[in-house]
C-alpha cells in the first residue's frame, strides 16, 4: 500500500526508469504521507503495436485516470 504501476512504450534506459520510480515513490511519500517502506512502483514496458490495447483497457473512458493524455488515437498519438 500504495502500489503505483507505470505503463510505458519501451525506450527509456533502466537508469531512467529507476529514477522515475524513485521520484514517484518520493512524491507519494510527500503528498499522501505514506512511509516509503510501504510504497512500491512497478514498470510495464510495451511496444508501439501493443499500446492501443493498453490505451483501450486502462486509459480510454476510465474515471480513475486523473491525468488524461493529450491524444485520443493511440495509433497516431493525435
């Protein structure tokens, strides 16, 4: 508690992903007051071909997506 999942199209280095996860954990600690020992962050990497399925399942028309992407077409990112 809490667990944050980052779904991303591959590309960033392992170091970049680790830095991102560390910063997310710090923000959760700071803004929600949860001790870092209880915070976990995972990263799921996808290909561009897989992304439309991820978008449709986890992003499109979901009320729990609090920051919406600036695109509505996951094939062209427009």
